[in-house]
């Protein structure tokens, strides 16, 4: 399995809306970070799709090394 491209070494704060579906980029190659734009095509990566349970600010992983796909878990501090 290949490693994801590190898009940034800090999370991105994003306001998500209750009931809306989002697709987090897992490969790191999307030009629409932190969201998927289909750049993973032909790779072993696929986006993490999630539906916001409520409207709030979330911190999405940009280093792509998180153990909680989509969301920052502090893994960027060890890169």
C-alpha cells in the first residue's frame, strides 16, 4: 500500500452543516483539500464519506496519517 501525500502538517477547521454529506480526501492529492476531487482514481485510496450529525466546526486531517480517517488525531505532530 502506498503512502498518502501530506497536504499540510496541521488540521483544517471546517464548518460542517447538519445532514450534509462530505467526502474527505484520503490520498492527499486533491486540489480541493481537505475534500475529495477524484484524484485518487487508479490508486488504492478512497475518500472517507461522512454525514454531519450537527452543524459545527470540525478539524479535518491534512497530513493523511490520522488513525480516525477524516478527523485530526494529532498525527501531524509526529511527522
